[in-house]
């Protein structure tokens, strides 16, 4: 049976589970969901079923007392909720838009995609609602803590062409960062290393082995303590710039993960990570137009930093 396109609700797409086996004979769909997702109460799932927020592959609402056996090997779709989602008090702006793409200037602290404790308070969902493009999808990501440029595509027919730009390293990316001044380095220079997960949440680390991450570093200006760096990632590993800067002895100012992870607590909006995706340049794969985009955001002035 083919799957019908499942509609979005308030800019959020449906999540999906596939029933591959029956945990218990004669189990209902409601019981299955309440046991599989223990963080959501039975009463909350009951309400979601009543509101038509659990549907089959044909986008038809499933009754809570429906037998799970009737959906064996089939997809069941449901809409996530994030109770008491914290509002992010910063807005993205649109740098450029045409019939195929949107280039957004993302503020610090705003996630690109839904995940974990963030659903509606994400760049993607906000822009889907603002621009009324339900198929809008980012073709790359930057960290929630990082500000700057994000490229999104309006429809699936051209999405693969823009994703290929990043996969084939045809996008020139330039970041800026504030970190301690290290006069012993001779700029510009290239730093290459092997990055891998270090087993601590989603942090990365430099490990032995053939390099899989390369960054070119330069400096724009500096004083005796701080410097304004330009970072050009040749590869696109997770947290690459943050790991490389920390490994070189100049962790990015206000980095809560590198070189050491700080205790998770309420985000301090007064101390944003001083990392900015400043420039993005590429030849459009559809129109063949040469694009050079620049973020309108900026980092702190190094001559006015008095932090220790």
C-alpha cells in the first residue's frame, strides 16, 4: 500500500514508527504508544488520538482501541508535542529568496531543525509558517549555538541538486570567531585532524588516524588578549570548527562544550557562542547564477571584551 503525503500541522511534519512485531497479543495502538513513549502519559496519548494526531499511511485518523495487529509492518504517523517549549527571543531574517531557495540569517540559540526540547522554536518551523512553504527544508545545518547563514530549499524537486553542492564541497563557507590571541601561530595556516565521537553526549574529539577534517585559519584583527579569526572549513564534520579551535589552544569564546562540557542549565542569552557563519558562496545548480551571501550579524568587538 502506497503512503499518502501526510500533512503538516503548524509547520511541523509528522513523525513515524513502523510496527515490525507485536509486543503483546491483542494490544491496542493506544497501549503501544503509551508504552513505547513512556515520557508521554496515557491521558495525553488518548487526547492526541481524539484530536486525530495519530494517523495511518493514508493520513486517516486511527482509533485508540484499534488493534496493533492490523498495522503490522505498516507505518503509523504521529505529531510530536513539546510541553512548555521555551520561546527563543530572537528572530531570523531573510537574506535572499527566489523561486527555489531561501537564505536565512539565523540568530544564536535558535535550532535549525526540530529535535529534543525544540519543535516550534526552530528556524525551519518558523520559516514554514512565515513564508507558507510547507516543503521548505534546510540542505545543511549549523549548530543551535552558532549564528549565521542557512540555505533552505522550497520544494523536493530541486532539493537533491542543492544538497549535492555541500556533499561535493562546492560551497565556499567562511566563519568568524572570537577566541584568545595566539601569537605563536603564523597565519594563515591549515589544520587537519581526524574527528570522531568521543562517547560523551554528542561531543566530538580529535583522535589518531587519517585526517577527515580540515580547516584554514586566518586572523582579521587582535589585541594583546583576544583575536577575531576567519575560519574556512574545507570539510563539514560536526562541531569541526569548535573542536579544531579548542585543540589549537584557543577555544571559541563562550563555548559550552569545548574543551570541556559545562553543566547543562538555563541558556545565558547574554553570553552567546562567538561563532558566526558569515559567508556562503556557490554557483546555483539550477540557474547557474553565481551567489555570494553575507550574514548581516556580527560578533563582539574584541577591543571591548573584558572577560576572563
